[in-house]
C-alpha cells in the first residue's frame, strides 16, 4: 500500500519551467499596471493635465483595481473550470496585445484608458492562479516557497517599472514624450506572452502530493465553504487592510514623495528598495515557513515589524530614512505576510479551489485599495497615511487571533 502511494505521487522537474513562465507573465502585467505611477508628474504634463489633476493619472492604475472587482470571480471560475493553461493564457494574450497597443498609441490619453481596461481584465486571470500553479505542480513542503516565488514576480515587476521608467521618459520642450517607455514595456510584454503560451503545461502526469490533482468543491460551494471558515474571514480582513494599503501607497507614491520634495528618480529608488526588500523577504521567509512548518507566527511577525516601516514612510522627511522605512515595510509585508498569507488562505479553505481563495483575498485588497486612494486624494496623502498606521495596529491584533494552518498541524509528509 505504501509503495503504491509513493508511486502515485511524483515531483517533476518541469515544475520549475511552469513557475518560470508564470513568473515572467506576472512581471509583465505588473509593469503594465504601474507604468505611470513613478512618473505621475511627467504623465500629467504629457497629457496636458495641471498640477491639481493627479487623479487622472491615478485613474490609469485605479482601472486595474476596479476591473479586478468585476473580473475576480469570473477569472477564478475560468481557472478552476478550465485550468491554468487556458485561464492564465487568456491573461497572457490580453497582456501582450494591449501592452503593445499602449506603445503604438502612446500620445493618446483616451487610448491609454482603453488599453488599461484591457490589461485590467487580464490581471486577475494571472494573479488569481499563483496558488493553483503551486498545487498543480509542487508538493506541500514546497508550496509556500512556490507561492513566495510567484508573488516575488510581482515585486520584480514593481522594481523594474519603478527604477527604469523614469529613465525611459524623454523630455520634449515643456512636456514629455512617453512613447519610448510605453513601447519598450509593450514589446517586452508581447514577447513574454508568446513565451508563456508556448511553454506552459496544465499539470504533470501524476499529482505531486495528496492535496493536488483531486476533485474540488465547485465555485459556489467553495465560496460558501470559504466564508464559513473563521480563520479565512480573519485572513480576509488582514488582506483588506494590508493589501489595500499597499495598492494605495504604490498608486500614490509619486504624490507622497512630491510632498516631501523628492525627485521622480528618488521616488523610483524608494519604490525599488521596497520591492527589492520584498524579493529578499519572499525568498527567505516563505522558505523558513515551509521548513519550520509554521504559518501564523510568520504572518504575525510580518504585520508587527512592517508597522514601523509604514510610520517611517508617513513621517520621515529625509531621503535616507524613507529608503530605510521602505526596506522594512517591503521585507516583512511584501516578502513575509503577503505570500505566506496567500498559502495560509489556500490551506485553511481546502478543499475549496485555490484560485477562488486567492481571488477573494485579492478582491478584498482591490476594493479597499480604491477606497484608500480616494481617501488619500480627498483627505490628504500624509493625513490618510496616519489612518494606515492605526489600521496596521489593528492588523497585528487580528493576526494574533489566527489559528495555525490545519495542513501544517496534520504533519503530512510528501
């Protein structure tokens, strides 16, 4: 019986190829999402908006959050029903087409809105699939690592767009030319989309573990199951606050830095440092979580230690302190609490589909992100950042109420 079980579950080396192409398409869609965020001042000038019209540039990122709310559940259903090859494939194709169109129609603000709509539809087909990719191809003792690497791809996209974009914008008299920047990202996105569609595979010939390859609850039943689980409801609240803050801060980062009299290049470096720290954290912390077989403690520490970093971004006046604060927030929120939280949600909501649990917690963060961006533009950037600090303290208390993942407690060996 044991020999038969061992023969049934096999881990394939091709899992890393699948994860690699998923990594790349995630990088591409995140570049497209935030392509205007680090150059909001230049984009305002390029499209003829005044200094008080920052909301028009923020809208180009907000479109993603709005469409995520609309498309989240349908995208999760497609991933669950038709698999990652077709589900993510839809997102990849849209990313390639509309990314390239942004480069072609770079001078037209209305066309930027149209292209962002197409790309915003693509995003949930990609982001909602990270835990499904991990379950299809990776054993339980590698899943938090796989999800961490898949989440890390988002940070790589953020780093690239933050640190490179300001140097691709060309000053033209009193305004700016964005065509080189947008075409560069468009061509890269199209190439990555083709690569993904050529190399991705749905699943290995045999599942990698006991919890991979079996039948799951249907989406409607899965949703009821997820929402009936106490720890999933707490995780949902954690992501409503934490992911919403992240979405709002990254959308408005150039406006925050403008208030502190920092340059566009310094804005890019602050974002870059945050995401580089997030990458380091996403490599280190989920791996430790897998090895130590702990989820709750890492989520709690991530929420607790990122809070001083958030306070630093709020009150710091010097460029150096802003960089240090961004590093702390990136390492513990983006690198630890985020990817480990995604895997925790998938584990506590089992046997609901991973794409559904992933989609619901991302949906919560998109809804709050919209509310928070509106709040920042209405109440004031720094004033609303103080609200974030209060919410971060609340998140620490919520994380303390979590129970350990039942899969971790079961001590299953792959």
